[in-house]
C-alpha cells in the first residue's frame, strides 16, 4: 500500500483522469444522441473538439506513464521495464485502434449507421475506462511504490508531471461539453450520462433532470449508462405522469453500455 507521498502522486493521475473523463463522456453522449435523434450533427460537432483535447492531453499522459517507468528502471527498482513499456504500448495501440474504428463511421452511410456509431463509441469508451482503471489500481501504484522504495526524490518524480496545462485542459473540456449541449438542444433534447453514479443515485438523478427539462419545455432526454435502464423505466411508469411510452426506448449498444431515449408528452407538466 502506498504511503502518503505515493498517494499524492497517484492523486495527481486521478485528477488528470477526471479532466479526461469529461470530453470522453461527451463523445459517447454525442454518438448516442446522433443515434437516437437520427442526426449525425451531434457527433460531427463534438468529434473535432474531442480530437483536439485528445491530442493535447493523452499524448502528455502517456509520456507521464513512460517517464515514471523509465525513472524506476534507471534507479534499479523496476527491472521489468521493457515488459511494462510494451504493455503500455499495447494498451495505447488498442485504444487508438478503437478510436480509428469509431471515426470510420463518418466516411460512409449505411442503413444502420446510427447504431453502428453508438456501438463503436461505446466500445471506445469502455477501452478508455479499462485503461484508466488499470492505471489507477495497478500500473501507477506499482511504479510509484517501486520508486519510493528505491528512495527517488519528489523532485525526480514531479518531473513526470511537468508541462501539462491544466487550465487549457479544463477550457477544452468546457468547449466539448458546450458543443454537445448546444447541438443536442437544437433538436429539442438533453443528453445525460449516469455512468459512475451509484445505483441508488441514478433514479433520483433522472427524476431531477426530467423536472429540470420540463421547466425548460424540453421533452426528450437521452441517457447513457453502464446498467440496463429497464428498471428505471418501470419506476418512471409509476412516478412520471408525462412519460410517453410510445416514443421511449432502451438499447444495449456494447457489452456494458446502454442508451435510452426518455420522451415526455409535450406541454405536460
């Protein structure tokens, strides 16, 4: 288990991941919205901004990982560096492949393009989340523990975290989220990601969002989740008088991601 100094550096990685999750979630929501609305615009508007964020942030984050691994090896505290670097490269190549596979959906139009787009976005999202979980629970703690046991100074470790522009990263994330919100809103909808919420929080969050959009005279809510939405739908049947069952639907688009369109009767309060 990491002691306080190691936990500080691990917390820095977790903070960076938190910034990255914002545009990552927006990308998934944009593809989900394009599918549910039958319009490519949400995804096409968000994608360039996501790519700008990705190029600025991910490359830096990958260098952080490799810099720490190399430092540990130089100190003689991490002899399996080559294996680790190869593993990192494999993970990054897999994620890049998933992303390229996702972008390909814009180069052609088929009858099932919407579901294909949503499915590929979900697979990309899952690959990124798997990488983040591996980073936080296995890779970075192992490297930091080895470094600290070898007596690495905080100055040397901090060098791996230099040059990231946190203000710029947050600004880019804001732009990605605003692009998603503005584009989906033009179609009279709002998109919401409940991945990461505890199960007991989800229904409350959905109800609060429905109450909010009804006040703004918006009657479509697009949800992404890592759990089946059917239980939420059944609870809404009993608690939401404005629910329009005829136009509400839920679909599983990957092994672990579901998309729902919750439609309300216009004018209903």
